[in-house]
C-alpha cells in the first residue's frame, strides 16, 4: 500500500542487505535490469541492491499471481512490465521493497532462498533492458544547442527559429543500441579531407565523439492516431537510463543537409544496463525554469513543470592510462525540454509509441567549461586541447583504444539513486 511505500523511502537502513552510502543501488533506488549467469544463461529480470542482483524469477511466488504471470514468468526483457502500466509498476516496486525489507522474513530468514535469489553483481552478465522497437534522439539542452550553433553559424544565429517552440529530434537506429561495456567500432564514411574541400573521400571517421545523454523508456504508449496528452505523459514514462550517443562529427558535417544526421549517428548508441524508475527519482524533482520567451504552444505546456537533479560524469581512459580521468561534470537539470514534452510532441501527430521505445534527451551541457557534454564543445571545434587529468595525455576527439565511462546519480541524505555504468571502448575502423 501507499503508506508502506512512503515509509520505506526514508532510510537506507530499511533493508536487511547492507548498502554503502556511496553505492548507486540503494534501497531507495532498486533499478531494474536484465541479466544472466554462467549457471543460467537465460536472460531474466533483476533488481539491483548494493552489490547484489535480486533474481525476480526466484521470488516470483512472493508477487501476486497476476503480476508474476504477466510481467515475470518467461520474460527476457522488461517490455511486458513497461507495457503493464502504472498500477502494475507500483505493485511491482512495492513488492520488491517488501521482499528486501528488514521487517520481512520471507527472503531474509530463508538461507536457501537467499542463496538462489541474491546474485553477486560480479557473477552477472547484463543485457539490454528492453527489446527496443524504435529509438528517437532529441536535441533538448539549450546550452548544447547554443554552443554548436555558435561554432557553425555564429552568435546571432546560434539557435534555429524553431528551437524554442518545439523539442527538435530525429529518428535514430534501434538496431545499433548496445548495452554498457560493448565496444564500438570507429565508423567508415564520406568525409571532406580539408576545410576547403568540396569533394569527399571515403575514410575512417577522424572526429569521433561521445554525447552525454539520458534516455527514457516508454510505458504502455498510445494507439495509432491517438496522441498522448500532457496529463497522461508521466504514466507513459517507465524510467531513465544513462546514454552515450556516439557521433562521427566529420561524417555528419558532410551528410546532414538537408535531412539531418544519418550514418554519423547510426553506428552505435550505448545505454546503461539499469533502468531507474520515476518513483525512485521523485524526491529529486526540481522546479523547471519557466519557458516564457516564447511560451510553448498549449499542447506542450506543463502545469507542474519539473526536471531532475541528477549529477552526471564523463571519464576517458586511453590505452596507456592507468585509470579513467573525468573530462565533464554535468546535470540532467540543464535540459530545456522535459521528457514529458518530448513524448507529447513525438506523439502529437498520432504516431504510436510502444512499450520499450527509447527516447534520448540530446547532449546535456551546463554553462561551465567543464560541464560540456561532448568533445566537440570541450575542445571547441578543435581549437583547444582537453587534458585527461594528470596522465599527461590530451585529446580533441577520441582515439582508438579510448574507453568512455559515463556515470550518474541523484544524491539523497545518506544514500544515492544511481544508474551504474555506461561505458564503451573505441575499436579501430574496419579496413577499407
């Protein structure tokens, strides 16, 4: 019930499993993912807590029969749970919290069940959390859009005329979304060999970049021809993940007119393995900066406008470095357009959104030099070098062998609601 949920959201000491206060996976968090093990190669639903994964299939008898049958049994993705809707989400989360509570004996006092149900994270292989039918990427950080606009068009024309009126986006490629830890090959493509060239060559991308983003998974969605209204948008957002939308800047520069990014963005998008629910993030809502100049059209207006205070970090580790070095510190609160506005705008035509669809925020950049969410901004289009800590190494764009690590968390009193890791290593391009 609701009272139980509120009570158990107060303290990290409410579970019988000890969780360090710096862990991403507190009792207040309990994010969902899909995992397998050497002993059982079948992908299945897990819930992260501390250094463990609760294997939901092992404790499905502690859920209601209806929820277990619909969302747990035989499920190798989170799609069924995503499509089940908010009442099911609430019941699922409350049941998990009860199972892991220090006041509940079912799992705590059953040593045999504990051994089967609590899997050490080090023993798990993580998979994509959903079967992603469609993937859309937005461009919703005003700071990022302004920076890129200044670089390519000058201060006077930094933002395009439509930018403050709608969440700009494009349809990405769902098939090349990969989970945390998957290496990504440097793409081949058409690039201009020099700033003055007008004829392209076929070559490996030379300006490979990361983009610090967050993505959200769609819940039940809408029928074809029936838009999602703002008042129903929150009930169609299942949860958030970390995202690195890899970019080939030189390929993009040549190809993007007039239809936008294509091959420059389709070679790989990395997401974190853990989906953090909107319930877990609710304590970290911040008032959204007013959108007054201009005000959005009525269908995009939010009565209770908010963003989330989520600290975000990007580190790079070159092949000759001993550890990753932080190059960017940003925050999800810097977004101009919210997830609800993105979802409502996407479906306003009647476009049908489906459970497991993934929507990316766009690059998240703050106002400070160290809060920029891409190498394009950090090196300011190649005009300055980015130091990788005290390693002695510098970058303008990514080199082969570079590993990019993204992390993020919302900080509560004595606990964190974190997202785990979103990492990938750049592999050399295929030979021509």
